[in-house]
């Protein structure tokens, strides 16, 4: 996991969004990172160093010229031991100083001294954010390799509406994971489908299924983290779209078929994790069906099989499907792999412990077109996503060599 045991220096500069940086530190620590907070003098007017020290379980650095801090922490040591540096919130002031190479306090000194990748999470008034100087400074930092996350839009603490809110702590963590992850999917355009479809019976009722969308979202998030350009076609789900992913919202199986077909034209990898309804009501009612109508049966017609259609004009595109089963997982997965002419299928028994709909873990079998099979242990859905994408990387690099799944006869 990219954050486990890694040292992340979190630079906190002075803005009201400082309080959200506390949550950022908590999330990073929870994900296994060692966090060193560095606070500017202005930041300490909003939140005390004790808060960050308590959350990080590490001393907080505030002053270049404090003899105790310099001997115990040392600004060069801080800069050297950082695997990644994130500034959250990054004010217009700290962005300007960094762009100009000014190092007049501990944070800006560490920023000049470090070789670690930099994540900037700006937060400021909308007019400040839109000011040409700020935009130019941000562009300079991006050109030098900094990653910028946010700012988000919404109501700002200064009373304005607009762009300037600190990105969510979850999105900042994701950007830090991104800069710590080898970009082995750079150049791939990955299309992922996720969630359930809804097939209307009438304006208030529909047919659907229990898919939460979590597995597909994990694939989209991890693919983007590993450098892919990701499009996510989403049916019904309660999840927030992952940052940095192009998301297309759909409702019915037909809409999903159209959206996937359109995006597949430029995709190099397609991962169909969505639970598409196989059938839809043939004559959805324009008005609510009344109890008094006593409908005896619901007439159904088939939805398009999206994966099967994609296989007809496949080219070099890698096609990956899922088979969520309640019995004969491997047999069924092999059948679907062959019938839909897939490169890889991910089979799972949704009744197995840790593999239920809506959970954060999964227990899957990976089976590829060469007949290689791998039974994975109980893993988080992100870990499963990583294993699927490892297979893609191995498949790509194996122009002459087979991917390395164990053959099971
Ligand atoms: N799939 C699809 N279009 C459909 C139905 C399924 O593209 N109309 C995809 C799913 O996203 C999944 C794979 O096909 O990746 C297998 O889906 P599944 O529902 O398990 O299989 P079915 O083909 O519906 O077969 P069965 O009903 O016999 O289980």
C-alpha cells in the first residue's frame, strides 16, 4: 500500500481551512503513514501545534531558528526524510513564495530543500484564487511537477460562493497516494463500469440488484492512481465519484450500453464491474401502476449484453468481466470468459464470508483466456483492484511471455 510506513510532511499554512488539515493528518496516520506536520506562524493562529502533534503522534515543526526544534527535527532532515510533501491548506502567499523560491520560514525552507513529490491543496477566497498572479504561480509549480488537488467549489468561509474551498481530506490523501505510486498504467485509457442498473416498471418503481459499485470504484481509483486515464460509467450507487476520474452517470442497462460503447472506442482496457440487469420491463408504464390494476405478470425483454458486443470489435483492447455467483463460481466464470471472449474474468461467490455485496472486501478467482487461474485470499477491494491491474501490466509486457497466473488443471 503506498502510504504504509511512508513519511508524509504536511505543510499547514494560515487559512481557515487549517481545521480540515487535522482530518487529513488523521486519515494519513490511519492509513499507516508517518506524518510530520510543519506549521507556518499564521497557521498557528487558527489551530494549535498541539492538535497536530496529538493527531500525528510526532513533534510539530514551526520555527527554523528554534534551537531545540532544529537539533531534534532539523529542517534538512525533515526535507530529506519526506517521501511526499503535501501543503494543505496552501494559501496564495505560500504558493507565491514557493513559485519565487523564497524561503523565509520553516515550511518554505523545507519546500526548497526537499526532493520529494509535492501535492498542493489550495484554499482561499474565490477572487484570490482567480487572480492572474495566483494562477500564474500555480501554473509554474505544476510545470515543475507539483500536483494540485482542488480547490473545490461551494460556499466559502469568507461569505462568497465559488472556487476556493480546500479539497476534501479524502481527495488530498488520494493525491498523496497517487504521487507515491509507480505510474505503471501511464498511457492506458481504462474504462470501468460500476454499480447497478435500474429498469423502470413505472415512474416510481424499478427492477434492480444489490450491487454497491464499490468494486468498480476501487478499480477506477486504483487505475487512476497508477497513471491511467480513467472513465467511469456509473449506474446506481451511493458512492462519491473518485477524484481525477471522468464520470458518466447512467440509469438503465440501455443507457449503460450506449455510454460504455461510446467510451470504449478510445479505451485500451475495459473493466465491466457493473451489475447490468439482464432483462427490463417490455412496456414500462407512463403513469404509476395502481393496486386496482392487479397486474398478473411483468413482461420482460432482454437488455443488450454490453461485454459480448464489445468482443465483436475488440482490437488490442483488453476486456475484463466479473462473474458474481452463488454456486459453481469457477465453472460459471470460465463459461462467461469463453462466451464473452474476455481476456480476464474475476469470479466471486457473493455468499462467501467477506465477499458480500456492499462490503469493503472480496474473495475472488482470476481466470484468464490462457486458462491460467489464481485464487486470491480475502483482500480489500482496492487490493483486488491492484491484483487485476497487475494482471493487465503483466499481460501488456508479455508480448512473448504468458502472464504469470498459476495454471490449475
Ligand atoms: N454484463 C454485460 N451486459 C449485460 C450483463 C452482464 O456487459 N447485459 C457483464 C457484467 O458487467 C459482467 C459480466 O458481463 O462483467 C458477467 O455478468 P453476469 O451478470 O455475471 O453474467 P450474465 O451474462 O448475466 O450471465 P448469468 O445471468 O447466466 O449469470
